[in-house]
C-alpha cells in the first residue's frame, strides 16, 4: 500500500471515530422516545355520576400542570354509558385522519369536520372515508371517579 | 485609491473565481419563463429573513406559543407584515416548486448529466412540503394542532414503522410540550439548515451541468458527451449564447418579480393568516388544511374507504420513489415537451387534477355538520299540522345532516327524500326509521323517539316523497 493511501485511510478512520463519538450519543438521545417502555397512564375524567346512563357525554381529561413534559391541552373524549354496568370512553379522533369529532345528540352520531365521516353511537362507521370504528380507551372507576388509560391507544389518537 | 482598494477586496476575499465561474460565465440563451428556479431562491431568501424575525418573538411552549404569535401579529411594530410575508411566501413557494417540478418533467430536466441535480431537487421538494406544514403547526391554533394530528395519523398508518415514527416525532405517547419543541426545532433549525445546504448544492450542480437548453430539445441526444458539446457550443456562440450576469438574470426575472409582487400584495390585502381558536382538543371550531394542501384533502376524501389507510403512507412514499427512479427509468434520448407526448399528457393531467381537486375541496367541504335550518317546503305545498311538526323534528333528530329534501339542506350523504327510487308506505317508513335495514348508513331511532314523534316524522316524509324532485 502506498504511503499516501495509508495516511488517507488513517484520516478517514480517525474522522469516523470522532463522528461516531459525537453522532451516536446524539442519535441515541434523539431516538430515545421510541423505546420508552409503554406504561399505563391513568388520568381522571370526573365523578362517575356526572355521566348519565343511556347518554353520550363529552368530557376532558384533567391534567396536572406540574407534570413534565407538559400535555398540550385537555384531551377531549366522549363517555357513553349504554347501561348501568357498561362504560365506553371514545377517543375524539376520527379513525380516518385524526380530525376532531363532534357528537350530535339528535341523531346520536359522531360527525367529522374534515371529510364527512359519521359514526354511530356504538362507534360503528356509518358514512364517509373512515374504515374502522371509533377507538376506545381502557377505563376504570377509582373511588367513584372515572379514569382512562391514555396509553391504551396508539400514540396518534 | 478606490480602484486599488476594490482590487484588494476582490483578491483577498477570493471574489475573482466567483465572478469568472458564476456571474461572468456564458450560458445558452434561455426563454424568459425559465426563471421559476430563481423565483424559488428569492422566496427562500424572503422566508429566511422574515423567519429570523419571527423566531425572535415566538415562544415554543404549549401554553405560550399562541399568545406569542398573537403578540407578533397584533402588537409588535410591523409584526403583522413580517408574518404575512412569511406566510404568503411559504404558500407561493409550494406553488412555484410545483411549477418548477412540472417544467422539469415536461422538458426532461432530469436527463443526463443532470440526474444529481434532479435527485437533490426531489429531496428539496419533500423538505419544503414538510416545512410548509410544520410552519402552520407552530401557530398552535386549531388548524395547527389538527394539521399535526393528520400528519401523525398518516405516519402511524405505515406498517411496522408507523407507531415508532409517531413516538419519535411526538416525543412520546401523546402530544406534549416536547412535540411543540420538536416541531420548532424541525421548522426553524433542522429543515431550513438542510434546505439551505441542499439548495447550495443544487445550484452548484446547476452551474456545473447547466439547465436543459432549447437546442438540447431539438434532437435526440444519446450520450453525455454529445450533450456537453451541444451545451458549450450554444453557450459560447455569439448569438445563441449570452452572459449570465446581468443579461440572463434580467431576462429570467419575471417569475421572481411576480412572486414578490404577489407575496407583498397578498400580505397587504389579506394580512397574515388569521389565527383560529388556540389549540385545544375540546374546541368545536371546524378545522381545515392550508390552501396549498387542499388538493390532497380532496383526494383522501374521495378515495374508496377500503384503500384510504394504505394510501396515506403509500402515496407519499410512491411519489418519492417514483421521482427518484424517474431518470433511471426514462432512458429515452428525447428532451423537450414537444418530443415527449406521453410526459406532456401526464403533466397536463397532473396540473388539471391538482387544480380540479382543489376546486372540489372548496366547492364541497364534505364536513358532516348538524344543519342549522329545517328543509324548505316547495311553493304550492301546504303541510298539515302533523307533517309540519315532523318537519321541525327532521332537523331536531339530525336527519338533515344526511338527507336533503327536494334539494334543500343536507350533506347529500343519504338520499334526497323527494328523489327516492321507491315510494315507501306509512308502515314501511315507521320500520325504516326505527330499525334501518342492515348495511344502511342510518342510525336506528328505536327507543329514542316517542310514538307521536315517529308519526309526525312519518307524516312529513310521506308528503316529502311527493315533492317535485328539485326545487326552483
């Protein structure tokens, strides 16, 4: 091997080491949200008796402002109590592109403002581009307060 | 003395070679409308300058971002003007970039030896589109939040990598302060830096390889050597060639002047984009995308639902891969739109689709919304008391969301009741309203309306079926 080729390789190797030493930790720190363990995050919606049986009631997740990272705002959801024993908490995101659904009490339908998706009270898709039914959060009752696990749905929901 | 100082500056700052190789170089004569690339450079400069000012007033924190934009717009001296110029230049840049792309597709601007220029250009196209979307997310109003959500939902639909990518972009399992910090970093630091570096490289290649000249479009060019020979012969020709600065620059400046005039004019007439309500997931304000994405919104609304989830991730990926492969797939020696009827037809169709889809978006927003008014009764019809009650209930129970009556109201999701294929009897209507047949996109009303209300609605629909098909 020629002296110059050798020296060139040495410079390239040295640069690669420096690039790795700076780039790898930066890359790992940057990518870290990807492998954070998924853990249940229970947040209260309000006392259960606020949500009438047989009705769909809009609600919002109560946020503790001291936590970090600070949530972007109250997460709006819909609580449906078809009967005494059953509680269903829908995500407000349309299953097509994530636009915010509105509940229309007259027809008992959820309406999407973006491309006219319509869902029935039981979450079925009735019309428009969406293909899958409304997403449901895992929920539980703690001391008479309805709570949902916001980690129970995919990250963009 | 002055002359000596100038010579010193030129020598010590190495301006000579720039003059020789960039400004004083000879180029083949180009028609005036080849200045779309220069217009993009001008718009980019406007965006960088106005963006610098905006970044000094903007606060990338979830509780403060909206108010800081409001401050820039309403209270900072000329803040509205700078934000307006940034907004309109951004939108115009997307339009000009589309024109730039179309022109290269028409003329075969990606053919040898300009494949490198083209590939860098494809990267620039996607960076500009991403930057233009993330820019309006920064406003942190309803449009911004839902622009982001739509983007993330589309990313999430990618098989395998979707959820991981959302976690990365969002900075965690939900939209938090980290998300806004990321959007800020991407829009203000990372993407513009990448953009400026790649634009520099793109321009270096434009100077090195030139752009598709009129002479190159005349006859088939088989090899790179042949192309270079034609190019240089043209460039150095006393009639067919000209000097780049200032002759060519002045000639190709119309696009730049029009772009700047539009950016200034639109800013002065309309001001910056009005802020919607602050980003909040409980606001009822209807949202829509920015106008330069209207065509895409129409496209996803019109797709059959079965392919929509695949389309959302496959479409951008297919466009990217398609554009990257284009110079290697299209090996024909012909350049210029006149020699390439297929390319020309496709580009005309592309332009018509983008314009047509955008037009459709504004004609029909497809928004499913509770109609505010009861359907009108055609002239010459008198409703009995019961049917009139039914007409009121028709709105109250949300029937008007889907059904129009003789063309009045309704989003045309369900049938127009005056245009039904079959006329239903009283008994059939009762059945239909309480328990719609399977597969029909109508909620059942059993248990939700009283017998009296049902009779009133049925009475109304019975009359509505006899209305003339369209009201004048």
